[in-house]
């Protein structure tokens, strides 16, 4: 044995010799703190066996290696004979010193003030008999105080007029081996003109831009609080750690030093960690979570080829740390080398899983693990947390997949426009594969809204962030494919995709459309008396005026609701109701036109009076849309948001095919468009199928029908094609790319310029209207011919 006592942090060799060579197994044992521990090769111990002696080399002596050592030669045949020798090694210790002064920041109200300073150095309970000395710079004589229970005090005085750059106190502890350890503290004076933070609770006056420190009460760790430059307290930063967790962390740091087997030590630490984290109320602070994760991190750095006997406790403690009640304790801040606490947790758990021989699956409350032995003949499929992972690779061996609840919320995201929408899923393989394909079918935490981008991402250990490198979203909700192994997740955009310049195009187009519709109505007012001399022309122009009015109101509402986020729920709902009604009314007026046209064609000599025309047109043009809108509102919880309309779009709701209030618009419009096409075909066939010799009356009716048909033929493409693209916009998600963007641009352009198209085709494109307008404006003198030759004369 070495001479007693030995220096702290020194290398020592213990040797056990025999006189004859023994055919026996050699063991070393250390007895400390009342228990026997087998010592073997480890980080701080090396064992060397020769024929007649055996030695252990201690690389770094500390209090952990002080105690009674026993070497044993064990011979086993018919009986067991043990040859023993023992010796005691004493180690000189060194303390961990916490130094403080009271007051922490002496306040000088006058340059002549002198402050008494009480200093204290705490080392905790120790068996070492230290010699303690005090020294200082810029202070008066130091008087030792009463020392008890590991606390050594002294008193001195500091003058506010001291010319010393910075007063300082130092305590020095010297052990039996004449090794010394020192701790120093500077005394920062608060001068008369200095800013400072007033005393508050346990916190004494503190100089601006300095940080005050206090020992935690009955717990390891310290509390810190900074006084800002303007003399205001910042929030407290506590590093107080639960005593049980602190002990577990200390045990984790020494599992591999050579006292006991690494596997057995790790099992004990995991068992203690699982018990310490079961009561989440006792660990609901960042410092406690940091200590718990540090235990996992420490073990992940030490373990190699571990069996699965500790997996139950390991996954139990890992699951405990992800309890929902601890979410406020997971702070997204860097703790070491730009690594966040959540990232350290993930990497530590992944590494332990990778080095452990897992033979079956485990299900904990917040962590699930699935394992499968795979061959190259078939794909490897694991399922955790309702997420299916299929791995394709060349004989990957054992494939382990782990799923973590809540962890997605704690890992940092660089892109603020995205948020996690799945649990974190990790996959590792027994063998390192150069080429691998991982297909993941995630269970989304919430449904993806329309036009919201989804990114399949994997955790990048180099950038400490999520990356979509070699990962691709397959387009069907949570389906992803990645070309490498990692921890995977789905990020979903917080806002729908915006199509560039769409808003600007809407503003310009709708403004032009509103102006054009206003001009059309003014023109109708100017030429009205001259162009409605017959029932047929009266029908056509009445429908034209009502279509313009409906489209004008709808366009104004469309323009007013172009920024839904700026509207209240009441105004948004009002605009939806008006748009729903006016767009439907516009199509029903077209239906009335085509119905009348079909009636006149089939029943050529059946005349209808103007009064009846007005009654029927009002019924179809306004009553029918009003009934549809009213029933839709009633059926959707009185027009509730999310049922009848969407606040995000200020339009009707589409949830799925044949689901959503939008179908009360789509279905009537589709039926009307189909009927218009059918009516046009019937009319054309009737006009072509007529006798070779016709009467003048039939010729007049034919011309009248052509006039009305011309209006329907022009309006049907204008409105129909527009809403074909409108339906495409509804069904095509913007994540589809070019096709969806084209549909949006086409719909906005056609919808925005509908009024302009009506002005050009139906109003100014009509010969009689144009000539009467020119005459009224005195550009052309003669009155237009009486339209009795082109419009039918019906019974009034």
C-alpha cells in the first residue's frame, strides 16, 4: 500500500503478492461507507495480473477511492479456498468552495463611509481537517470568525475612498498533504452616483449590470438574478436541483470509473432516475429537467453493447420527462455548444437505444419503441404512436423505431412560419447502411387546412435544427419519404400559401369590373325607353340590369372582404351572405333567360304578358336564391363560423366532396350551367329544323329568339368558364404547384373582369343599344329602326 495519506488527484499503485503461483481467479474489493464494491478495469482504474502478484493502478485518487482494499485469490475444485490480504488507503481531500460576502454590494452614500464585510466560505461536511487562511487586497485587517458545519467566516472592513482598483477577499484551504485550494471574490462598491437595484426579498442591493448569487435552500445549486443597466431586477435564474436527482447525476458520472460493472451500475442509476422522475411536481423546473437529461446524456456517452434489462426503467424515466405537466419547464434555449435541452434529450435517448440489444417492443405513456429483426428479402415495418415506418435497405439487421410525444414542441424551429404537426419518430438500424429508404406515414396531430404547406423534415445534428434534406412530402396528408436515417417529424405552415400578385390583380380587376357595371347600368338607364318597346327586348334588358346589379353588389362585397383578417366576424359573415345570394341570383337570372328562350322556341305561338314575365323572373331570379341561402344558414347552425362560412377566407366552407356549405352554391350553378347548354342545343336544333317556306311572323319570332339566345350564349361562357376555374380553385390545393396557381390566376382574372366583359359584349356589343346610345349622345342623328322587326310582338 502507498504511504498514508496520499495526495488528492495523484496516481497510486496497490500490489498484492504471493510466494507461489496459484491456479486461482483474482479479485479486488473496496470497502467504503459500509459497503463492499468489486473494483475492476475502468476509466480511473487499471488492473494488471502477473504470476506472483496482481496490481491495480489508480489514475486519479479522490474521496471515492479512500477505504479498505482487499485482494482475493480464489481456488475452486472440490471446495473453495480464498487467499486474502487487506490494506487501508487514506486520501487527502480537496474542497469545493462557495464564497460569499455580506453585504454583497456595499452601498457608499459618502466617500468617507467604511463598511464592515462578513465573508464566508462553505465546503459542506468533510472528514478532512483543513487549515483555513484568509487574505485580501484593498481591505483592512481580517479577523477570523466562528466556523461550524463546513462554513468558515471572517470579518474585514472596506473604505469607500479606497484607491485600490478592486478590493478582493480570498480564502485558502490546505489539507494534510499541504495541498491548497483557494476561492476569491471581488468586492464591488455601489458609489453615490451608481445605479443599483433595491433589496427585494432574499436579494440584497445589487449594482447595475452585475449579477447577484445565492445558495439554494436545502438543495444543491445556486440562484442568480441580474440587475439591468437601468437599475431594474431581471427574472431569477435558478439552478436549484432536486436532491435525489443530484445524487443520481453524481452516480451516473462514476458508473465507469472501475467500481463495479458498468452494466450493473447503469441499471441502478436508471432505476433511481425512474423513481426520482415519477413525481413530476418535484422536478417541474428547467434545472431539474436539465439534471435528468444530463443523466441520460452521461450514460449515453459511457454505455456500449448494453443488454435490455434496464430498458423498462430507462424508457419509464424518458417518458416521465415528457409529461404534459412539465411543458413549461422545457425552455427552448441553448445549454451547451449550441445544443438545446430537447436536442440533448433526443440524441441521448437515440444513442442508448442504438447500443442496447432490444428484443421486443415497449409502450410507455409518452414513449413507444418497436423492434424488428429484418432481412434483405422483405421491407421492415414498425409502428409506434399510430405512425407506420417502412424501411428499405440491404440487410439492415435489427431495426428499432421510437416515438416521442410532446418532444416536437420543445425542439427549436428556425422557420417561424412553420409549426410541428406530428410526434417525433426516430429510426435506427443495427448495421450502418449507405443506401436506405424510409417511408413514414405520420398520424397528424391536427388536420391540414387547405393550401397549407407541409414539410417532411429530419433532425440535423450539424445545424441543430430541422432540415428537409433528402426528405419529400408525398402529398397525402402525413406521408413522407426520406433517403437517410434520423429523427423525423412533420412541420406544417401556420398560414395558407399566398399566390404572388393575386391581391393586386383582384383590386385592379374588381375596380375595373365595378366601374364597367356602373357604366352598363347608366347606359341601360339612358337607352331604356328606346330599347324595351317589345316584351322580348323588355325581358332581355330586365335580365341584363338585374345581372349587372347582382354582380355589382357581389364584386363590392368581394373587394371589401379581400383581407379577411381585417374584418370582424359580423362583417365577414355579412359579406359571405351577400356574395352567396348575389352570385346565385346572377345565375338564376341566366336560368330565367335560357328557360324563356327554350319556352319560346318549343311553344312558338304561346305568348306571355310583361306582367307575368316580371312575376316569374322575380320568383326565379331572387326568391329561389333567397330560399337556398336561408335554408343553408339554418342547416349550418344559424350561419356559424366554421360551418356556414370561414373567417380565414370570408367565403363558404369546403371540407370534403359533398361536405360543406360551398355545395349549396356549386350544385345549383352546375345544374344551371348544364341546363343552359341543353337549352342552347335545343334552340339551335329547332332553328335549323324549320320549313323551307316560312311565314313573316315565324321569321320575326326566329329573329327575336336569336337576339335572346345571343345574350345567353355570351353570358354563359363569361360566368360559366369563370366558375369552372372557381371550382378548380376550390378543389386544387395550392401545394399542387403550377396547375393550382394557373387556376387561381385564371379565376381571379375572369371573375375580376366579368363586369368589363359584360360592358363590351352585352351592352356595347348590342347594335340597337349602341346606336341608341350614340344618338342620345348626338354622335349620330337618325333614330334607330323600330325593333319590332327584330323583337317579337307578344300579347300585353
